[in-house]
C-alpha cells in the first residue's frame, strides 16, 4: 500500500453573502495516494474547483474553510497561516489552471515567470534558475526553449502557454499537482498532446495528481480513481473502471448517458432533466432528488448515507439500501 | 431524419479574406484567409456538420453563408436564386428564411430587454402580426422550446445557461425559417444541459423540416446530430462525407488524427493515438501546397508544392489529399 499524500476530511467551504454563509462544499472527504491520479468530476457549480482552491489556500476573500481538515504530508493545510501556506504552495503543491493566458502575467517574459518559483523556493541564483528553466521547458516539449525564455505569453499559442504553465507548476518537484480543467480551452489535437504530457510527467516524477474536469473522456484517459461531485457533495467515489462500467448513483449514470459517444452511432442520448441547484437553494434530503428519476419519499426527507459497493467504490444514495434487499449478494454496509 | 436530395443552398467557391492593416498609414499589409474556397451543396432537411480546430474558419463560413460577412469571392445560391450581390433590401425576404443560433446566448441577448420583447423583435420586422397576435405567438414559442409563459416578462440574467440557449433557439425559429446556422450552440453548456439542447434541436428539426448547418468542434455531438460532415483546415475543405463513412472510414490524415485525438469515455481499451506535431499554422501565412503538409505524418515532397485536387473517392465521400 502506497503512502497517503493528501487526506481531506469533512471539508466545508462557505462563502459570505447577505443571507449568511452559503456552503459551496458540504463535507467532502477523500484522499490521494502517492503516484495516483484522482479525478474530480462534476458540472459547473458543483464545488469541484472550490475544493481545489481550498486545498491550495487560494479561496477568494469572501470564501473560507468553515470546517474540516486538509492533511498534506502530515500537516494540516486548513490551519496554516498565509505565510506558512506560501512556502507550501508552488513548492510542494502546485496548480495548473484552465485558461493559461489569465494565469500567466502578460507583462513578464516566460523566463521571468519560470525563474521566480525556483529562486524563491529553491534559493537558486538567477543564472542557475535560468538554466533549470530551460531544462524544464525542454521537459514539457517546447521547441527552441532558449529563445522561448525571452518571449512574452502573448507570443505563444494556447497549447504552448499551457505547457509553460505545466513547466512552472513542476519547477520545484511538487509531490501533488492540482490541474483544474487544464485542457478545456484547447483544441482536441492539442488536448491530446497535453494529456499525454501529463501522463508521461506523472510517471517520470512519481507525483500525485488531482485532475478536475467535466469531460468524461478525459477522465477515462487519465484517472486511477474518480470522485463525482454534485451540489457540493461527493455522491460517488470509486476506481475508474468501477465508475465507468458499474456506476451506481443515478447522477453518475445520467452524466455518462449525456455524453454523445463518438464510436457508437446508435448511442441513445438521455439528458438529465433540470439543472444544477443554486448555492442558496434549500433542498431537503438528497440534494439530487428534484432531478432524480428514481427518487422516492425517503430521498426527500433524509440525506443519504454512504454505502459501499466494493471496498473502493462508495455511493451516497438511498437506492443502495433497497438494492441490498433485492439482490442480497451485494455487500453493502453503512458508515 | 429523411433527407431528399434537393439542394436548398449552394455555396460556390466562397472566399472570405480579412485585411491585416499595419504601419503608420494603416495600409493593408496582408490578408487572413479565413475561408478560402469552399464549394458545398446543402440539401433540404439535412444537418451538415462543419468541424475543425479553432481558427480553421468554420464560424466565418457560417457567418458568410448567412450574409453577416461580405463575400470576398464566390457565389451564394439560395433556393435557385443567386443572392451574392443582392442589396440589403433585396435580401430581406431571404433573411427571413435563414437564422442563426450563437454559441453564447448571453452575449447575444440584450440585458435590458425582456425576453418577450426580444422574441417579438423578429416578428415586428418580418411579419404583419398585431401586437396581440405577436404575444400569442411568443408564448407559444416559449412553450415549444420548453420554457414557461411567465418567462415572457423576465430579463436575460434571470435564466441559466441552458434556458438562455433555449431563448436563442426560440428567437431563431420565431419567423419559421427553413435554414439555421448553429454556431457551437452547445459548447458553452454543461453536459447534462447539452444533451437537453441537442434533443430540442432534433425535435424542432423533425417538426418544422429545418435544415441545419451545425458548426462545432465537438466530434461526439456532430456524430450524433449530423447527416454529413465537412472537415475544414485553415479555411479549406479537407474531407466531406456522410457521417457514418467519415467516422468509420476517415481517409484524410487530418480527419484520422482529429478522430483519434478525442478522449473516449471508456476505460481499459488502449488505443493508438496519432500524434500531430505542432500547432495550426497562421491563416495569414498558410503553407504552400496542401495546407496540412507541415503537420501531416505521411506528407511527401509533392504535398509542399502542389495543392491536392478535390475528388470523390466513394459515393458522396470527397477528400483533398495526394497520398490517399
């Protein structure tokens, strides 16, 4: 068993509003092991990005971690001061964002931005940092890296910018990389290049990765384990094969049935009715029940418990309780 | 989706070049060849998909076909009438027949205008209905796209992304057009909502006998919705085929690479991916010969000098490639 790099327990992240605090993440618990890729899947507004920002300590000023702990290499990130956090961020944990043009500073050269973390965290001299920067650009597959060091972000294409972001994120050999929709803004051919690159680098550097995405195709390509989030809660978790071949939660099933399959012309598209609830919507019981085709009375009254389908796959849905009675062969125990 | 072979819209060698200005006098220094010689027949009742990477000119093609961009060269023939050189007054009856659905419905709705008023606008311009009749028609439209009557009084910011796209669709079909250009209508939406909108588009097509030109970069959606697909690269046609032929038997190396690059939502099956080197070249300075030769895995010397001819390799299946 590999060691655990990150352990998030009962994380609650809230945002200030005129009507009191609004929870964007409602008690999320998960862990990431060394060398593992965990994908967090869900639609916009489900709290997946906020979970990532909570780990990074990068929540906007109106957001705060209200409860729970984030243990990273035995230290609780949730309780660290901003100053302590600065030493961890970009050094041991780093992050890649969706839109590289907004994440890179347009008025500084690529070289300046890649030298910065090396000089701050690793205390390299400017010259050493420059040499290391060139090596890093080479590692992420950027042609003629020496010239690129003196160029500005606007001179690079979208795919190249994302490579620069990856190079900066990996500059201090982080043990955990968080990638928030890193390929959403890119074309398919470039997206394929970036996915291959991330897979290669992860193996090469033996780091853990949390990948946030809404694209089930990307998940299948990259994940070891998958977490499905809905309206701030983790509703299903499991190994990637389990999630794709034996999804249990109606939302996970719906998500998989909503993506048109490229290889199957007869694929029957089944949309999920309705849309993601707003943060301030009060929903009793299961948060998914207004959209769920299988919802029954209990779903409207009580929040579902966690049921284990296998030792790795767990799901929060009352249907599981019934499932035990229907086919007793399946092991289901509540937490 | 039955498609009779009756040509609704014929596009002949259409080009759209945008001037690039520079220097102190803002002289035209160069041209971006966004659309560079597209010849197409769009059949009545079909959905024709246009795919390609960003910057390949697929959106410009859609806009040019609708007359939203002036033509640089070429001919547009709608229902047998050559409308390429028509004045805007002459074009008005044709504009009623052609509508567009945009990618970002929020950007295409006036934030200060009630939804009901936004939907009535097209009716005021193109029909002689009284205000009562218009209101009646708008309420019926709202219902048709899955919205409620009370939405008539609301403003765009009160709607979710999927609902706004439904409004965009309602506006496009309000004056009973026969031809609609859909410019990435679902790419800004979440997957569960995306599927709802795709279903709506398909239902409306069946009900009203609409013809769609469906511009998208999402090859999964295109397979699901389209009858024929055109693949574009740097403003030029690369491959055109009925949807099943294109997906089962992609012939042009670019189409092959594009299809193999899509991440599939299935695990355990390792596929060999064709890796394309580099990025899309700049459309202001396209490569000579075949536009794809700089990234093509099977390019020969001939490809860099000679432009490949557009030829039919199978019934209804056209490609432009020297090697295949």
